[in-house]
């Protein structure tokens, strides 16, 4: 009996050795373990025993007469020769993924309720994974969702990227940026900004927006503008005018023939005076008069007995009579 037992053990060992040396086992329908009638077939990984056959392990699929690892972006969670399954939308996997949980959100997307959703604006994610998105630096934003790099965080209008780092710094006063990601630009001539972090420049006092893009034009005669915050030049009050580029109501002066009553009203020049404009009020020469609204010295008329000479009223000489500024010789 002992000898018979030894013989049986030797027979089993020889049979196992023969099976192992017979070459790579066949796949699925090429190999039926039952045909070996009591002998043990060893499956060499990535082949595994499944339903009494050698077949591809999880994470592997049958391709070109061999088992190949699932490609990037695919997974297989059961053994067999069937194809790998694609990862859900906006996710991917490393080669040889064995289950759907190994599918990770791609850059620009994060995991939310078991789905990959895009990073919101003002955030980004530069790597594969289910991590949350990173916030953009202060005073920056993204043009759209699903940003995947820090470079997509652009400085908002009124700010620009610092030369020393990737932080956004405020545009200095009298410079502006009106689009995301732009550098600060100096304001055009005759304009500036009310404060820093401005998105546009406003025309200086005495200037208003021109028909030429990004240009300021001087206020026309008879108009004025007192500050940057006012958009257009205002008209001087009635009977007033101003030189171009007026910066305040004080630049508006009464027209010729008028004298200033209050800061913003003018009245007719007074009797016996003449008003040449620019708020000038001058009395007529001695021995002369004028009507209201006189605008020049010639509107001053000498009284009878005096005549006009060299902008003065001179006493009429002997043998002459003088009226209406004229000296007329007496009759013979």
C-alpha cells in the first residue's frame, strides 16, 4: 500500500508538470478544464480562471490574441474577454483601471454628486482628480467655466498683472484697463481718472468727449465744464459767453452791452456807461451820456455845448455851436 501511494503521488506530479509545460493556456472556448478529467490547469496572469476557463483579469481585455490592459479613459470591473468600458463624460482613468471609481475628473472639472462638473468662473483645476477647484487670485476672473490653468485667470478691468508675480494690482490713477487681462494704459491727452482701478478715462475740466475715439475736445465758445465727472460741456447763461475750454461758470462773462448782475445773470449796461464785454463796465467821458445797453465808447454822446474829440467831450469854441458830438461853425 505504501508503494502504491508513492506511485500515485509521482503520477500526479508528472501530470502537473506536463500541464505547466504545455504552453500558454487557451482563452475561453479554446480551453475546457473539464476535458482534463481531474487534472489542474494553471492560468498565468493576466489570465485568471473564470467559469472553468482562463480569461482576462479585471482591468484587461482580449486584443490581438493576448490580454491587453484597458487604455487610458477606460475600465473593466469583471473578468472576461469583453471590451473595456469608457469612463463617464469629463472623466478619465490611468491604464488598466479595474472599476468606475478609478475614473477621475479631467482638468477643469471636479466631482459633485458622483458626476464631473465644470469649475465655476473665477476658479480652475490644473490636474486630473476628484479634488475641488482652486479659486483664482483676487481681482481676477475666467472668461468661461471649466478653466484648467492658472493662466486662464485674467485680471478684471481696472487691474493688471504685477510684474513680480501673478497677482492682480490696481491700475494707477490716470491709467485704465477696460477689458479682462489687459495692461493699464495711460489716459489720452486732456483726460484722467477720478481714482485708481478705473476702467475708463474722463475728460478734464474744460474738455468733453470728442467724436474721435478716446479723444477729448475743448469746450466750445460759450460753454464750460467744471470737473471730470461731468460728461458734456454746459452752456453759459443767457447774454454770456466764454473762451474755448472754459472750466467754470466764472469763465462765462457778459456779452457786449450787458453788465453782470449776479453770477449767472446779466442785465443791460446802465445809463451813461458802456459795456464792451467780458464784464467790463466803463463810464462815459465827462459831459456825455449814453442809453442803456451801450457797448462801445462811441455810444456816449456829448451834451449840447460840447463836441467829440479824441474820445472826450470838449467845450464848444467861440463862433461854433456843438450838438450830437459835432462842432458846427455859426452862420455868417
